[in-house]
C-alpha cells in the first residue's frame, strides 16, 4: 500500500469538509463538516504513525478525538444559544462581527 | 496486499461519496446519517492501518457520542427534518472553487513529497498496550491538559446553554 | 483487624453513598445509616486498638547515638485501672511488649501493619494505595470515630427537623471518611485525597445554612484560606516525591529524610511547603482567620471540625511526616525553628483574641486555634509524643466544650454570652457540670486530661533547649485559664439575661456530653509518670530513629504549669465573681482601649487580606505600571520627542515641504479610497471570512508550490 492512498483520501475529505464549512447555512451542518476535517487529520496522523513506526500518531489521534468531542459539545451549546436568541440557526443571519 | 487494496478502494469510494452527500444533501438528518458512513469508513481505515484501539474509540466516541449529540442538536434547534431547499448560502460556487483549488494544491504537494513512498511491508505494529504506556509516560502532560480541556468544555457548555 | 483496617474508612464512605441515595426515603431521614456506620467503625477501631496493644513489640529500632532516658518499670495494676476507660478489654496480655525492656540502645516497638495494593502503575512509577497502621493511626482512628459517633448522636437532636437533615448527615459521614482515609494512608497521595475530601466537606457543612449571606461567605472563606495552604501541601508532596526517589510512600520518605543522603535544602524545601499546608489547615498564624468564621456552621460540625477532624489534620501531617520536619527544620538542634515559631505565635495571639469575643463559639474557636498552636509548638520543639497526646486529650475536652456550647444555644437560641446567657447553671445542670469539667481540663488543672498533655509539652520545651517556648507555653496557660473562666462566668453564672425559659437538653445531647466529660477526666492517665503507655503505643519507627528525646517527669515544671493555670482561674474569679481589679479599663485608659480595639479588629489581619492582598493585586501593581508608564516610558518618549522636534523644524524648514506633503496626501487619499472598497468585504459573516482564509491558503500555498518545485 502506498502512503499516498491514505493521504489523498484524507486530503479529499478535508476539502469536502472545507466546502461544507464555506457553503452550508445550517450551523449544525457546519459542525458536521468540521468533523469531516478533523477526521481527515486523524487519518493522516495514524497513517504517518504506521509509516514512521511510531506510536505518537495514534496517541495524538486520540487527543484529537477528545478535542473534537469537546468542540462538538461547546459548538452545539453555542448553536442552541443562537437558536434560543434568534429562533434560527442560519449562519448568514449571524453577522454582528463587523466593524 | 491485493485484498487490502481492494478493501481500501471500496472504502475510499464509499467514504468519498458519503462525504459529498454530507455537504450536499437537502436533509439535515440524512446528512448526519451520511456522516455516520464516513466515520465508520474512517474506523475501517484505522483497522487497515493496524490501529485497532483508535478504531474502537472512533466508533464509540464519534458514531456513538458525537453523531448522537448532533442529532440532538438538530432536534433541539428544530431544523427541518424533511427536505429544505435553502441549506446552502450564496457563496457555494465560490466555495466549490476554493475547495477544488485547495485539493489541487494539497494533491500536488503530496504527490511531490510522497509520490512513490510505500508503507512498510511488515511494519512494527503499535499495540494498544504501547499506546497506553506512551500516553501515561511520554505524553502524560498533554493527557492531563486534554482532561482539563474536557472539564472546561463541560463547564463551558453548561454555562452557555443553560437558561437563566 | 489490623490488616483489614481499610474497612473503617470504607464504612462512612458507604454510609455517605447510601444516605445520598436512600436517606430521604428512610423514616428517620438517613441518620440511622450514618449513626450505625460510624458506630460500627468505632467498634472496629476499638478492636484495632486492642489488637495493637496486644501486638508483640518485636521491631528493634536503633536511635541515633544520644542517650534515651529509659522509661521506668511499669506498675501493672495502675495501668489497668487507668485504661478501662479507653481500651476496654486490653488487660489479658498487657505484658506482651515489655520483655525486652532491659536493652537500652534498642527500644522494641510494635511493627506497623502495612497492607497495600497497586493503585496505578504507569511503568516508571507504581503508586500504591494501602493502609499503614501503627500506634499513631490507631489512636487517631479511635479518637476520630469516637468524636464522630458522639457528634452524630448529638446531631440527631440538635439538627432535628432541619431542612437539609439528610444532606447534613451525608456530608458528616463523608467528612469522617476523609479524616479516616487520611489517618490510615500509607502514601502522601492518599493523604492528600483525605485532606481535600475534608476541605470539600467543611465547605458544605460550614455553609450548611447557605441562605444567609454570612454563612456562605464564611464557607467560601474557609475553603479559600485552607486552599491557599493546600497549594503548599501539593508542592511539598511533589518535592518529596522526587527527593525520596520517586515514591509517595510515607515510611520511605521519612526514612530517606532521616537517612541523611538527601541534600538538606531539598528536605527543607519540602518541609517548608508542607508547613504552608499545615498553617492553612490547622489554622495557624497568619492563616487562622477562617476558623472563627467557620462558626457559621451548625455547632456539632464545629465540634467535629475542631476536635477530631480538619484542623487536627495539619497537626497529624506534621506528626506523620515527622522525619521530614525533623531533619528539614533541624528540630533536634535547639534554638528557634519555623514550626515552633508558628505554633508559639499562634498560642499567644489566638489566646489574646479569645478575651474580646462575646460569642461563646468564637471564644472556643480562638481557644482551638491557640491549642493547635500548642500542638504545633510541641512538635516543633521535638516533643512528638506530647504533641500527639495533646491532640488526643484536646479532642475530648474541646469536643465536649463545643457540644456543651451547642446544648446551651439549643436552650437559649443564641450564641451571645453577654446578651442572652448567664445563670444557666441552675437551668441546665448537666450541661453546666460537663462544661465546667471541659473548661478545667482545658485550663490544665490536675489531674484532668489537659494537665498531663500540657505538662509534657512544657517539659519538652524546657528540656530540649527551647526556653522561649517554655515561657510562651506558660503564658498561654495563664491566658487559657483566664478566658475559660470568663466564658464559664458569662454563660453559667450571674443573672439570666436572655428571654424565655431555658431547659436542660434531651438525652441525645447530654449523653455525649457525659461520655466526653468522662474522657476529659481520665484520658490523661494513659501517659502519667511511671506509666507512659501512650508513648509506648504510639511512637513509631520514624520518631525513634530520629531520636526524639524522652524526659522523666519533672515535678517543678508540673507545679509551675498547673500553678499558671490556677493563677489564670484565680484572676478570672477575682475579676468576675469578686469584682476586683480594674474594671472599665477600656473606658479609663487609653492604651487599654487601643489594645482592645486591636483585638476587636483581630490584629487587622482580615482587613490586611481583603484590602491588602486582594487590592494589592489591583492597586499598587496598577499604580506601579502607571508610574512606570508616566515616568520611564513617557520620559523616553518626551526626550525623543524634544530631540525630534528640533530635528523636525530643521527638516521642515529645509526639505521641500511640498514633495513630502504631496506624497502624504496622495497616500491618505489612496488609503481612504481603498478603505471604501475593502469595507465591503467586512460583512460580519464568518463563512465569508473563512472563504477568504482558505482562498488565501490556496494562493499562498500555490505560490509556494510553484516557486519551490518549478
């Protein structure tokens, strides 16, 4: 097996995730796209771990999974807060962050 | 080797299609279900990469917990369960362009750097025990930091989402 | 039983869980679980004590070269009589340990019972959890379970129909469990677990009636103040972990500290950090301010905190890790060391404060602080046995005094001695008698418990080369006797000043009082001259190999010590009963008024902490930064500015004004027009920003790829 098999697949997932983050209106869908990106990173970590015969790849993949869990928890809390305040989770309407 | 490559091909195709469906489907719940396919595919890839512990964790945490959380989020925010026509914003075509260009850049870099690099034929497998020892010896400080992070996220999520 | 001592802390933990889940559904609101669990634990602790006494003393410990004063031969008949109270049924094998009495340089002691399992193992370090049962642990288990049992019984009546009755008992159980975990611990980590468990429970219990702002503030204050010290404990544990060669085991740490292979600086650092923890937890000067405020909790909790748990945890820590303190602070060397200094200061400062309190519980609280100072001072002057012995006797009479105060307040519904008490001795005879016994024991009147332990402390201070602390101890004895006389007078004598009709409390309250009164009278007899059983049972390998000196009973010290107590009582008697001495001193004399005000103000320490420490962080540092900003930075800027102005005038006058102005104006207009265009990009939509972000990544990454590969 080539190393690149995995890296290309990961790159593809990453770009699909980026597209999802850029193009989706629904905040929950954006969170899902972020999960795609994080998984792409994890594939890279584990693949390089096998390639270098090092355990660090797996360890850091575990850390990334833990961080992802925290991210989803806080992210969904924010989404619910937005929904409660605006009765919509359309991200195009959330545009207070401007000068 | 051949068998592994066949498995990888099947997985790659399934994951690629499912990933595209996640970001294009008109139905939020369907998107979550496609996400499950992608995550399960990633878990299978971990098995291919001889990382069985990560595979199990992937199934438990991602498919078990995170997708469930996302479905709850969908339900609580009363996002349309059926089809909804306007799930994409108006910059989707720009998004396609950027994503494709990004893929091009990354792909060319990868092809350039690891064009014909093969994974070792009989790699030294890192067993679950080795992962555990490594976490609690070499990486014990990051591990503790992650536990603090989880605590902070827990408290933060409660504080953000509670009604007061 | 000694091997299975883990059951004793496990019982209250179990009771905590059961009360939490099932307490509310039980007919008595959960106290039946708490009381029975602690009662069983107490019985098991008694079994432990008996087995410990029967255990053959076969471990020979060689102390350092100096001579020990060998304890005299034991008169057995005496021992049995004195002992029935404390260790029922120990008579059969009293002589078990005394066969090797003759050897002078090696004192045989009972081998500690250690049982441990691997808690976790990360490859480099194996952390074990287990119990290390020696005389000290057995004594503490006995005291803690006894006081806790009595407090549980007392609470069933005192807290009757309380809103959070069930939660109260759950927290009480956990509190006891914390202390028991700590005293049985064989490693510093486990000790820390018990220590912190008590911190949390004290927070819950002090703030039990948290609806009142004062109570929840007191709980927070107790928690934060002890926490300040706990940081020291954590640092100390870490230092000792590495110093003793990556081990948490207490016996190994003590042995390593006494072995002399470690650098003195390292041991001193560890001991100093631990001392911070002790100062916080045991309410030593200058972190004693939380303890009087902790009176906001229910009175039985105060009794538990002050007598058997929480505050004595710090003293226990010093006694347990004595090797570290001994060699770190060079206790054997005489002179002045930090431990004794902290203890001695606390003795006097807290005793003086007890005089100006009108709240009966606060008098007792400052008295506790002062007596804890005695214990720490005893350990600091090398009188280990005396310190531990005082801890035990103090637990009995201070528990008695607090429960007595609870009984009084139960009757008059107030804690204010000046307004709502007085003349209660006729209304509450049992409470009065037991309270009087406790006060006399605390004042050190022979032959009550307090006399024997205080005498030993004074003896240790005088014989180990610490004359200053002998004086401190004697002064403290006078003050203690005097303020307790004042307290007894204000509460039980004179005319009743309160409202309503006070009446004697129910048996659930008076029985614990009587039991504790019995202990306050007789507990001192386990360590009398000619029969130092307490020393024989509790002293462990660490203490003996450190070479803690033993001194034979000195009649002069005993006479002076008890005379001091009597002087204090006499002074109080003359002042209050006979109305002698300068009354209304605070109105007539300026210095006295000032002193009174300083005491009322608690030496300004509270103000120092809130105004000083807290506002130092916002005040002076901010001012300092402002000063630096004004003087230094502005000075440099101004200097540069003045120099630049000269240069600028020259440039302005000579260099062509129009060229530069033209360029500047052009740039300004360009920026304004550009800004108009770029402003359109600032939509506030995150996804658009993300688009720019990834677009920029593509452009930059693409450029990099093209230039490096191409």
